[in-house]
C-alpha cells in the first residue's frame, strides 16, 4: 500500500446531522445514493419518507444504509414519540430530494401531513429543496410561484437539471445527480454558518492551453484537481467562489461559479473582471510561461522530407498573478517545482506580491499533477515555512484557507 492509500478521505460534513426527506417520484432511487454520499462525507443521516416515497423505495433500504433514524409512518407504534420533531430540531440541514410538485406546494403553504412535511415544519435548519417532475409540470405557474415563495423565505432550491425524464422525453425537471445533492447540502451549511460567509474568493485551476493551430496546443500536465479542491473547501465554508478553470466543470461543483478559459491571456482578463469585488485569489492553475507568437488558422501539415521538422516561435506570457493590481486582494500562489523547492518558492513571494505561497515537488508520485493527494510547504513573506503532511487535496485547501483567514491583511467582516 502506498502512502497516498493511507491518507484519510476528506470529511467535509464531519459532525453534521442531515435529514433527508424523500417524496413520491421515480427519481427517488437517487436519494439512496445521495444518502450514501452524505454519510461518506461524514454526516449522520436521518431519513423521512412520504407514504408515496415508501412505495418507490422501501424504508428497509434506508435502515440498512444510514446510521440515523428512518421515519416512514406517522402511526407506527414502535417509532419514537414526536420523531419528526426530534429529527427536525437536531438537523444541521434538511434536504428534500426528490421534491414533488405536491410536496413543494405543501412546504410553501406550511402544511404538515406526512413525515417529510412535518419534519420540515419542525426544523429551523437550512432547507434544501431539489425539484423532480415532468418539464410541463415544472413550468406550471403554480409550481413556479411556490418555488419563488420558498426562495423568498431563504430556502435553497437545487436544480432541476435538463435531461431524460420518466415520460421518455427530455426537458427541465430532472432531479440533479447525487453528487450534486450532497454538494448542495455542503453549500447550504456553509452559506448559513461558514467562516467565509460574505467573502468572495477566486480560485484558478488546470493548465492553460496556448494554441498552435486548431488541433494542437502548448500546455502542461496539470489536472486542475488542486484548484477544484480549494474551490470546494471555500464553498463549504460559505464563500462565494469563482473558479477560473481550463477544465470542464467537475461533478460536485454545485454552488461554485465556473468560468472556462483556455489561454493565459483569457485567464488574466477573467480574473481582472472578477477581482473587483473579491477578497482573495488562490492561483492554483499552472499557467504556461510561453505561447506561440501566432496561432495558425488551419491545421499545420508535416513538412516535406527536404525540410524536416518545424520551428515554433514563442513569446512570453504575462505573469498572471503578478499582473493583478488590486491592493485589497490577498493573493496566494502555488509553486510546482522539481528542484530547490523552498528557494524557488520563496523567490516568488515578493516578486508576485503574494500573501503566501504553497510549494510542492511535482516529481513525487503521491503529490504531482494527477494525484488525489498533495504534500505542500506554506511559506510567507517573513520566511516562515509550514510543512504539511501528505493530505488529500481538499484538506490541503482547508489548510490554505485557514492560513488565509489568519493573515494580518484579511479584512474584518463587515457587520
């Protein structure tokens, strides 16, 4: 077993109690996977089912899966007294997924006639509602009015997605995927009690792609995993997060504003626009130092045998993080090095105007571009170095945010 195999998985919901409300919908099968993902993230999950939901997913399925209680019958003499009240009061958040049109209407009107709606009435925790229904039903003015009423009361509405529906057609009304449901819970808790509520953090991820022609580019091996991990950690602590990335939005990015870019110049411009209202920039992206002087408009062909090879003229890219001139912005850099780790990283702090830098040796198999784990050293302008052990990249992100929040220039929260 490698060292990375021994690193514990991140537990962003450790110590949290989540109540999952399941209503009558063919998409209720996704709630089983959502419960598993919530528990994998460290939550203790209670489940409440409507009578219709219990016909799609037997309560025994959840009793075999979750560590908490399962409420499916208000008249069950073996159930704890006032079970719905206890489940509602101890919840850190309640997720209703799937949420049918009927249940949405009952929640909007404050009606309680089953374990799900009664538990929702008994909780003061943030409520996340994930609609699931046919697209025509979802578009009905009554359904939209009920959703708007819930939003006005502070309820988080997660989804729906566009995709294949039970009717066989495709449209807006599909329940979002379990990984997004779990992310919505994490986001709702963060926006309610997180340390970074009211903050805006920009995070960059991935390696830039500088075009040679429409087919080829100059790039690097960055997977974007480190940047995504920082973005998720910031989201989970309540920050408004803008992720500027060269990669497709990852699963589980619910609550994160994703801005796709390809080149260093595109990344620079996108950051400049976002920086106007941001508190911090965490530059985890691997930005190419050079780009082709000109990109061909059509695919370049191999040279004739008499003239083998190709000469590619390169010009220097701007130092993106150094070029962001925003005195209010705390900037955190990354140094992906192959030798002289500390010396090379320390030289970049003043040059780039950084609050601190995270340095890592990308030649290590468990801390390189494609790995799920990382081993970094955090260095600040004073020369102080904090060596972190091998951690999952999400937990590295948490440690970076802790350092950011304790920085002398981190502005006090506005009251």
